[in-house]
């Protein structure tokens, strides 16, 4: 790894690893710590390696390959998936995390997603400095792009707990839910209700 990517394109990074580690040492000094003491001497290197993992969403080369299949059964049934996610708030660089619930309806003549790839897309999009609202949209856009826009619609709800509200400021639970709909889900309340029923019966 060369250094931290500064935008969402796979461009040359702006600073070196040594510059990043020195910046972390400066932060430790600012908060009143001694970056040379035993427990902290390797912290800059650990943070550098951690950033490579939790901010992998800036690296186009690590974008998940989304498998799709021919909709040979011409299915137009709702497909539902749910799981956990972890991200970082762009305002305070503190974690927010929770559960996602996603559904889509394929086109009878289109293609269908390899459903195991959904969680990989969620993880990749979440591995950036994010807003919960933007995260919902980016997940749907990536999945819809893999289907070349042929699906009838997507629905996603993301529930999250934000440490920037739990650890600082108001110091409450910091819970937030965001819903985003496209296509038939945006147009038909009946489909949204069916989607919410799936959420209510899921075991997350």
C-alpha cells in the first residue's frame, strides 16, 4: 500500500505512508500523549494498515465483481437480503453501523443478481467516509448498474447507530434509519408494505 487515497477514483495517492504516520504522531501529541511510549510506538503503523482495510472502498481495484445470471424462469418475484454493515461518518470520522435490508424485483427478460454479492457491495460502499443517505443510494446504483438498469426497482432500508452522537455531543443512542426506493417500489405502496413485512419478520 502506498498511502491513503483522497477521492473515490483510483488515482495516485497524495501523501506517503511516512507522512500519514507522522500526522498520526502529531495527533497523539496534540491530545497529550507520548507517541514514543511502548503502547503507542506502533500505533501509527497499525492505523495505516487499518485504514487500508476500512477505507478500501476508495480503491477501484478492490471493487467486488457482481455476478449476474440469466432470468431463465422469467421470475418477477421480490428478492430480499439483509445483513450487518460498518462505516465511518464523514463529519467526525467516527463509526456508524447497523443493519441493511435490501430487495429488488428483476425483469422477466433481464438478469438476476448473485445474491451473495449484495453483502460485498454493501461492504465496499460502506468502506469510505460516508453519509447514511448517500450509502443507500450508492449501493442501489452499483447493483442496478450490474443489471444494466433492467430491474423493475430496488428498495433499501439502513438502520444505523452513530458514534458521533453516542460518544460526543448529545450523547444519546444516535440511532437513524434511512429508506431509499426506485422504480416499482417508489410507485407502489403495496410493494413497499410487502418489503417492510420482510423486514419485520427477518431475524436480524
